[in-house]
C-alpha cells in the first residue's frame, strides 16, 4: 500500500494491523515524517503530490502483485466555509491529483476517506464516474467511526474501488460504542497547564482565570446556556453566537467523544473539557480518542512539543480503528477473488 496524504500515519497503521504491507507515505507536511517513519516503519516522501510523477509512485510499489493506493486529501477545501472558493483554492486539485495517479498507475485497489460534504459536490460525481470509466467497481458510504471501534462520533465518507471484482464496504463491528471512559479513564490526572512526568504528550493547556471558573460550573454534556449570564462569552449573547452550544463544554464519560478536531486541546474550541478534571483534553487523550495506541509517538525524543502542530497531526488523522476495518474489507476482497 502507498498512502498519499499520509499525515501522521493513522490510516497506514490501521491497514498494516489488518495485514497490508505499507510501502510508502507521501505528505507535504514535514511534521509527519517522524511519526510515520517511527511508528509505521515505512519510507516517507516529504513532497507536494503535484510534483510527484506517476512513475515514482509506481516504483514505490516495487513488484507487489496487488497494489493498494490510499488517499485522504485534506478536508478543509470541502468545508462549508470554503466550498464557494473552488477556483481560488489550489487544494481542490488534490482529489484530481489522486485521480491522476489512479489513471496512470492503475493500482488494483484504491481507498479514500474524507468529510461527507464532499459527496454533495459535483466534483465527487466526476471522480466516481472517472473511476468507473477506468474499469473499477466502486462502492462508497458515509459512515460513523464509532461503529468501527473508535470512541468518537466522526462521520466520514469512505470509498473502496477494485479492478479485481465487486468489493464490499467494511461492516461495523461495534454493537455497543466505545466511550470516553473506555479509552482515557485510566490516564493519570493532570492539572491545567501541567504535564505528566511519564508521558510528554499527556499535557493539558493552561486556562485563564475566567475559563477556570467556567469549566468548574460546566456539566458533562451540558451547554453554556445553563451558565449565569455574566459567565457567558460575549459573542454567545449575540444572535450569531447562539447556535454554538457545544463550545466550552465537557465531555460525558459514558458517551463517545465529539469529533476530534485539530484544536481539541482548547477548552473553548468545542466540547473538549475533561469529564471531571478542570481542564481540556491532553494531546495524548485526543490521540487515544482517535484510536491511536497509548505509545504512539508524534515527536522525536528531546524535541519540543508544539500543541498546534501535534493537534493538527491528531485531528487530521484517519482513526486507525477505522483504517483497520477498511483494511479487513480489502483483505477479505482479495481472498474472495483468489478463491
């Protein structure tokens, strides 16, 4: 498997655990190199994919008889805010660049993950029709990662396409969703602004005095609408701010977490308050709610940890547990074709 837009390696980790061999990862972000190479053990190519040739991608596969090409283009261009700026945002081309690799390399299997909104755009229909014209059997579906063992509500579109024959979507395996308690309850307690001595990633961002007061009165799964008027953020008293009740909120122990974004380490950025402790999630907790193992390393030893950088790597990642389900579907498909 070659992982385009590989990020920190969440999808690669899941596919590897399912039984695929990871040949290489490609990503423009240099911060992805260490976590991908250290945890996945495959070569990392810090390149802009618009400058990578199909010949280079083909060479990364070596002599593999079955080649899997994975691509999870950055989702920011497909958000509600940016969809009106298609012509001015070069990132719109990333999905088409992935299609370029497919057209020229013709891997036996491809998989793709992105935000559901992408499926509402004309670009998505163009992409799917192009795959079918190339002889691929295509299936796709909007899924919730919570149905695949991720302790988080995270809706994403997953696509699978194969030149070998009809391929089926991964099936959810979790009858009862994993919860915040299942994943992070046993993490050592830390105060806002402090770091666990045994794990550099288990660090909580500091809180201002007013935010410390706010989190102390915040109820799990409650909203700021229950707070006294003088405690509310000024923008929430205005008409445009009243539709965001989940910010400055605590998570609930016995529910999956909300979608982990790139700024989950900030109390005011969503429902990212710890269920009991007066602080936001730590970087390690956010990674574990994405289903990364507790020993996954994002930063080389001795190097400083920048919350914004690590938060971006974690929030943008494909949850490994979802990747594992996709990998199992691919393995099952290959075996069915062999039989």
